[in-house]
C-alpha cells in the first residue's frame, strides 16, 4: 500500500506512526508541540483522533478502567470525550503545520461525520480503531470511500478480524493494513502475544503491523523483527498531564529512542541472502584455512590425506574447500612444509 507517497509493505522500511491521539487536551498549541516532537524524533506520520462525541457514545457511559485511573473517576466518558473533540478548523491548522514540518498528518475516524471530514480533508489513509472492528455499518462506509485503510484489532477474535476484512474488501477497499493490538493501557508483556502477527500474516492478504500499548520502548522493536511493516505508539509532552492516555505514552525523548531502536532492528534484520558481509570477506582472509603440506613434498609425490593439512595462511594458497579436488594429484615441484599450496604446484 501507499501512504502519503510512501510505499509500505514487504521490502520497505517500517512505517512509523507517532500516536498523538487526544494528548493535545483540546489545545492547538499542545497539538503543534506534539507535531514538533514527532518530527524531531524522525517518525513518518503523526496521528490524532477525530470524532463527534454524540455519534460514538450515549450519555453517561462509565469510563474504561484505565481511564478511571488517569482522569477524574466521577466524570463520564461522554464528558471526557467532549473536551477532547477537535473541529475542522483545528484539523486544517494541524495539516498545514505538518506540511511545514515534512511529516504526514493522519487521524483515526470514529463515526460517519468524522469519516466524511477526513475524506474531505483528503487524508492519505483512513485509520479504524479497534472498537469499530465489530461495527460493519461503519466499515461499509469507510470501504466505500475508496481510500487505503489501517485496521486495528484489539479486543477481537480472529473470526471477527476475518469478518471485518471481508466487509472492507467486499465494499471496495483495495489497500489494507491490519494491526495486531491489545486494547489495554498499558499492556502487560503477557498480553502482547506477538505471535498473533504470524497468524495475521498467514491469514490475510494485507500489510501487517502492530499497535503498541506497552510501556517504554516496549514491544515494537520485537514486532518489527517478526515482520511488522507499520508500528504506532502513543506519545505525550508530559506523562503527568491530565488525560486518559498520557501515563501510558512515550515522552519526547523516549519517542526518539523508540524510532532509533526500530531502525536499528531493521539494520540488524538486513537481507535474507546468506552470504559473507563486506567486513567478513576481510576477516575470512585471516581466519579461513588453506591447504599446506604436513611434510616437505617432493616433486612427484601424490597428494593424500596424510601429507596435507588445512591451516590459516592469511588467504594464500588453495582453499581447504578444494580438498577433494586436490587428493590424488601429483606435486609438480618440491613444496616445503607449511608453504601454501598453489594450483601451479600440482600436476592435473
């Protein structure tokens, strides 16, 4: 798939998304500072969340357990979400600022009005949150927009992921990424289940990635090692700020380290080809063995297992790999003990 001009998938660098989410706390100045931090860290995209509270929740619904720990426990989800809504003008300013910072602006859509707004703003990809994987009415509308889709899979059975995948494909979605996700903030190591990436890779014709809610640098580098082609993770300017996601988010410094670690893992993954590296080619001269006489060879002596050995020669002479080709040949000249044997010293 392609996101904002970037090819994403097999053979491409991992597409890294810094999830600002609602950590702007409804303030434009904080949102811009989040973009600054994301750009400085070297991510590919920064992602926010777009929603109309009345479209996604009824009045008075209690917060999720983790939200009660990070925000006022007596406040409803509805009231909290209302504070964190961002309107079209807010989006336009962020998009303009992202262009100035040479970073891709993304946002998660939750509901038809937010979907329509993000399509109107011509975002390069539509992100579907885990909560909407079980919402085929919404998935149909997303697919019908004809844009690439990123689908998170938290709280889902594999059969539910299959149903969502078929719904999106059946309604016109041609390019899709599916992110392994655990919807708990933070996610404990025992609930990550990175092997789920393999299950998704085997089951779906899609780009497979990872939405990371573990603490610190967390599971993302390991997910990349297991084949994730997209990773996303929350970040904040200050973990002590009021809001549902700050405490489980990366600090700006941690975000930078996170990106560096992912890129370092990619370097270590390297190529599938089994061959010496450039530095190994030099090392092999000092370490690999060549054929030498065990004793002084006389002209006419026949090469046998008993009169030659394999020793390090600094790269000189016939490689020990050629041992079987040398057996039974006749010495064309005298060859002193331990002198690297050359093909010119042998009669064929």
